[in-house]
C-alpha cells in the first residue's frame, strides 16, 4: 500500500501523541502495537491510530474530571479493607509518570492483593500496605467463586512479571510477560473465568474499564 507524504506525517504525528500520553512507551513500540491492532481489526493504520488516540485521550479526560471531583481527598491517605472473598478487585484514582489513568488490583485472598506497578512489576502485598484515594472502590466480579479463585491464583502466579506502560493496545498484547494493572486483572478473568471484564472492548483495557464493567459490582466505597 502506498502512503502519501501527508498521510505518513499524520500517522507519525498521532504515534507521537500516543507515546507522549504513555510515558515509558517509545514511538517504535506504538507503531508496532498500532500495526498489530489494525491488522487484527481490519483497519488502516491511520484509522487504528486515530481510534487508539481518541480512546486514550477520553480516558485521561475522564480521569482528570474524576480526580477534580474528589471532595477533600488527598492522594494515598486511605487504606484498603479486607475483601469479602478471594478474587475481589479494587479501583483507585492514580497517575503514572504524571498521566492520570487510575489503578486496580485483585485480592489473592481476603488479606493480600496482587497488583502491577511501574516500580515493581507484578507484586503481592498485604491489603493495608496499599494506599488509595478517598472514594476508591472495592468490587466483586459476577461469576462463581470457583472462577474467582482461579483468577486470583493465576494473578498470584504472575508475581515477578515486569511492568508495561502500554495501556492503549493492551487487549492485543500477550497474557504472559510484561503487563500493567488492568491487563493483569483482565487476563486473570478472561483466561480463568471466560469473561471479558473490559467495559467498552476498545483497543486498550484501562482501569476504569474494569471498574465500570457490567460484570463488576461495587460493595464498598472507601471514605
């Protein structure tokens, strides 16, 4: 396929914007992931890049709006509670390298959570060692306890995996190896319960996509 100079410039400009909004992801990585997404979805490179950028910008805008609405909340001044069951999940507003996007993790059991962070990759810690924002939520996934247990066990088995800064196309990356927080939870339930807990099924699975999924139900708001 022949690409005009103007189209190539437009694509490169979008690639640069996606990389800029995902500090830690190179332009070359963006190009590769966009190309894979375009091929899998039957889109042109330009269509795929524009779709990915729009979803990323929409997620960041929503995160910024929600953070501004946190009445009296200061980052990290609240603690998680023990969960009601294994396989429960949590969501808290968060930022990575200055970009707001939220963060979530999964309870391996009632007292330990598994999560993926830039500084550690996938790790397991006690629930009260996790600082969260006011109005963070604890949730259950609407499936059987057998499925929840299997998802939690799989997440624990990934402890030690490195972190990936790529949220924009993480639905189309491997389940094993580097992963961010939402990819960890999404893969755990997709592989072990056969359910897709991504709210909008876009190119990327973002933390709010899991929080807002129809398969997920909030049972505690931390205040």
